[in-house]
C-alpha cells in the first residue's frame, strides 16, 4: 500500500471520529438521550441546580437555543460589501454564548478565574449564576424559561425596560425556549432525571 493511500485512509479515519469534545449530541430533541450520551452534562447541570436553583430543563433549553450544545460555538462573521470580513457579530462564545464582559464579571464574582466557556461545568455554572441574579434583581422565577431567556439575551436592564417588546422574532424565540424547556422537563421526568 502506498504512503499516499495510507495517509489518506488515516486522515479519513480521523475525520470520521466526529468533531471531538465540542460536537453536539446526536439527538437534541430528547433530553434523556442527550444525558445518556453525555453524562458529564447531567453532572454539571445537577451541580448548577443545587448551587443556584436553576432547573436542569431550563438550563438545557437555554443551551440548546444558544449553542445547540456545541462547546466552542461562536457567532457568525460580519462582512462589508458581502465579502470583506469584519470580525464576529459579538464576543459570545461556548455552550452558554456568554459575552466577554459578562464572563469576566462572573469569573470575578465567583472567584473562578480558571473558568472556561467551552467547559460544560463552567458554562452551566455561569448560566445558573446569571439566572439567579435575574431572580434576585428582577423577581423572575428560575422555572420561567421564557422570561429568563429574554433577560439572558437582552441583559437585565434591557429586560426590565421591555426592550424585547419591539423584537417580535425574539419573543418567538423565547416562546420556543419555554416550549423546549417544558418538553425537556416531561422527558426528564419520564426517564427518572426530573
């Protein structure tokens, strides 16, 4: 067998291994399947639920909307004249799509400077921290995936000012997050993880 053929086979084998630790689980519509495939997700989300009181299904629905469970997710590039790249749409990164500034605030407040946005345990802890703050400052229930998502997306000040009311697309997205959260809650209850 020639060297080129061996190298090609090796490259094909490596490429078929799947996207590494940042790839999405196979079935994003089934909470139980996600947690069976990625048990570390359940451990991270249960730890966040214990620490911050945010239910697993709310975390899962928010992560699904933000990154589709892709650990190194980034926002798309912006282009000038349709061809000249001008950087990314925002600094959002990782499972939780946390912005640089908010992530730094989280790291400082929790004294966790080594936290990484592409590590599921840190991403869920960040989400719990943020949603807990939304509950404390604005009185939004941790079980209200729709309102928590709107505050997460718009920031607490934007949410308090009702900035989402002029964004019909965002109100629709938040309703989908609530629907997915409800569906995930039912599924988790059925497989004994609710």
